[in-house]
C-alpha cells in the first residue's frame, strides 16, 4: 500500500487537482450554464495566490480563501454581460474570457512575470491537503444538491422556460452558478500554484479547457460521482498506455465524441441512474405507496 | 497612416467575413454551434501549403484546399452532428462532439507539422505594391478583396436565387415542415457544411498567406472572431456578418497599431462584453440573444 502510494503519488495528486476543476466545470453545467470558463477562474485564483505567496507575508489561511474569492468575483463580473447570451454561445464567450485573462497575464509583466510567470512559489500542498480540499468541494456540491438551490439549478438545466414560469429568476441563478463555479475554480487554481512551484499563462490555455471538459463529459454532468469517475479515468489512461499519452489531444477528442454520442450522460451518471433505478424498483415492490414519493424526490 | 491602417483592417476583416459567414450559416441552418469550424479553416491552410510544397501552382492549391476543406467539413457533420441531432436536447452535446472533432484535426495537423510554424515558400505569391490615393496596397490585398467579394456574391446568389438555397432556408426555418414538403434535410446539411467548409478553407489559405504563418492552433482565435461577428451582426444575416467582420478587422488593426498588439484580442473581447451590456440584441438589433428560455 505504501509502495503503491509512492509510485503513484503524482497520478493521485493530478487526479485530485483535476477533480476540483471538474467540480467547478460541473456546477456551471448543473445550473444550465454552458460555461467553459473554469480555466479563466483557475488562472485568476492561481495568479492571486502565487503573487500573494511570493511577495507578501499574508498568512496562508487568508491567501487560499482569497483565491476562491477572486474566482467568485470573476464569475460574478462575467455573468453580467453573458446573461444576454443564448445557451451555446455562452460556451464561446467563456472561451473568449479565458483568452482575455491569459492576455492580461502576459501583458502585466511587472505583476505576473509575463510569459515566464511566477516562480519559486512555496510548496505547501501535499496529497493529504489536496484530498482534504477535494473532500470539502465534494461536501459543498453535495449540500447544494440537497437544498432549494440545487433543485432550482436542476430545473434550469432541464428547461429554462419552465423554471422561469415557476418564478425562478434565470439571471440570478445563472449568476450564482457562475460564482460557485468561479469560487471552486479559483480555489483549485490557487492550490495548484501552491503545489507545482510555478504558474505560467499558457498552462490555462485551450488544452486545460478541453481536458476539464473531457473529464466532466466522460464522468457525468449531474451526479457527484461523475467528476470522480471522469478524473479517475483520465488520470489512469496515460499510465495504462504510453502511446495514448503522446496523442493526448486526439484521445481527448475521441473520448468526447464517443461518450457524448453513445453514452451521453457519462459513465458516472449512468451508473448512478442504474443503481437508483434498481433501488427504487426494490422499494416499490415492497412498499408501493412510497413509489410516488421516490419519483417526486428523484425528479427534483 | 490612419487610412492605411483602416485599409489593412478592411482586408483582414473581409477574410474574417468569409470564415464567419460559414459559421453563421451553419448555426442558422442547424441551430447548433460547430466548434470544429476553426479546425476546418486550419486544414485549408495546411492543404494549400502542402500543395505548394509539392510544386503545384498556388491557384491550384487554393482551389484544391477549398474543395478538400468542404469535404472535411462534410466529414465533421457526419461524425459530430449526424447522431447528436437525434438527441432530445442536442445543444450541449453538439458543443462537445464538435470540439472533439476539432481536437482530432488539430492533433493530426500537429503530427504532420511536428508542432512547427509553417510558412508558404518565398515567391508563392508575387509581392507587388501599388499606390492609390497615397495608400499602399499590395497585389495580394487586391486579390483578397476581389475574391471575397466574388465568393460572398456567389453565396448570396445561391441562398436567394437557387432551388438549393430555398431548401436551405426552408430547413433553417422549420426542419419538419421542410421534410413534409419533400426537402431532404440530410442533403441540405451536407451542402451547407460543404459550402461553410469551403469558405473556411479559402479563409485559412488567405490568412496563412497574408500573415505568412500556418500553425496547427491557428483556428482557435478565428472561431472567437466568428463568435464576435455573429453576436454583433446577427445570426444567419449575411450583410450583418460582412459589416461586423469588417468592423472587427478595422478595430483590430487600429488597436494593434495604436494601443497594444498583445492586448488587441483582449480589448476586442472586452469591448464585445461591454457592448452586450448596452446592445443585448447585438448591434444590428436582431433577436440573437435572449435572457429568457428560447432553447427550442
């Protein structure tokens, strides 16, 4: 077990980091926002944390939440113009947002170090603290799913017009979706800075966007299990087959097409659905009157 | 100096128009975004490059790239959209599947070029300059303007005057009704994808030639420009797209010349976001965007 841990530690750490980003991506989709702006939020949080950690004496327990806060702020600001955009166009608009953030990071060299980025960031995150943060994010996502907020998100994702007719403010809840996505993205962007010693703008480019999107599509877009499955498979895949690692872009592309065409809900969501279905069938057989309740809860 | 920059902006803007027209045409017909359009554009530039490298004249390479990009675009439709269209809510799945095809094409191009930046061999296109009213205009720029005008004219004629064009517009309006009247949606999709791909391919060749750089990631910024053009010009509107693309080209040339070339894209996208606050329906007032639910 110890041996296993040491030989696969980088894989596990990579898994935990991409898990966090995947939840940031997933919560936006759960709210019905087709945002792929997680890379931008991660860059915001990453840079703020890197700059604070290298240039100031601010304690870590302030710096790390500050990363999450700037991500949430970015989500808030981004949501205002994007409230006017229709579904799929949000995806490209958020890609443009990522481009803007990267261009700013390249331009303000005094602050961000330009193309070289910020180096010599103290490395204070290890596997255990990353795991703790991942658990925290899972807990937050789980609680959102249990509250009215989660149900409103689900309604928005399924049908905006129905949600609007029930008195849900689309703009307000899309804004909240952006902010939660931004906070998680910013938090993990900051953690990544404190884990890999350095941060540079191109780490948050197109490849980052696509990798995180692949994780969520592969795993599943609604359940908690989704990002875990997706990030797990994507972390193990290059270890299993080296040729796959050399053509990672193409592998991502093929996975995206195959999964979205033949298993559109993703691996994790499909498993959860199947388990829920069986569980409900069994309960329904013994106590038929509970069936309706179970359906009502599930359809939330 | 100012007039010169505006002229350069108009020329590059006209190429953007070519690319964005195909993008908006596809969205108008199938109501789904094709994120692989940038990769088709890149493929056009690559095909023309390899044609020139093996010794074919530039014109042959251009025509060949145009046709081949159209065919690649048909393949994109087949792989990324044919099955997805049958899903209940295909909007997000289409983003994912077209992005998937985009990645595959990018990876192929990356392997072909060994991640290098390619450029057309010197003398592919004669370098000649003319002075008109004190402005310097190159032969290439004149050819670009004429070619774009001809292609846009052909597209408008095709959409407005031919039976195929009427079928395309019928499917764009209502696929079911069109099918009941005997229009084959599949054939309309194939045609529009071919046309959009061919336009993107030509745009790729022209961009690759005028900036003298062909790169496997060159499609991505142009996809974002197309998005800007569509939001400003209105979805499916040919004149809107042309005006918006030229506006974009000029704005870009001016920001590069007078503000900062690093920040040029960031400024353009930020301007777009600001514009969205004040002109929620795009600058041309078409109901492109809606805060409410008009998903279907």
